[in-house]
C-alpha cells in the first residue's frame, strides 16, 4: 500500500490521487492535496499537518478520540519523507 509521504493518506484506494511534478508527470510520493506542479501546496509545519489530519483520522476510525488520533499522527508523521530529519 502506498501512502502520501506528507499527510499519510492512502494513495491506492482510488479516492486520493497522486501529485504532479513540475513537468506534469505523476509523483508517487505525494497526494495531489499535498504536492502539485512540483511543490508542496501548503507551507505547513509538522504540528500544523497533525492538526489538519486529526479530524480525518477521527472520522475514519469510530471510537478513536481526538486526543488519540492526534497522538497517533504525532508519532507517525515524522517518519514520512517530508518530515523525516
């Protein structure tokens, strides 16, 4: 399974599309919400991405609280290509 290396979205479920490089080719590392035309669509910090993605995790995971989703993202996102230091 392929995931966006910025937000963690699953890229193979058909609802999330791959981003595009500056030359218009498909970029398989990032989704189109995060990467378009060879650049990130938003200049976010890691914590801003955590806050942006938390509601999506809560919605997709019945029974998971907001704090749990936030903590899960805080542990997971730093391992992705965009945030890995």
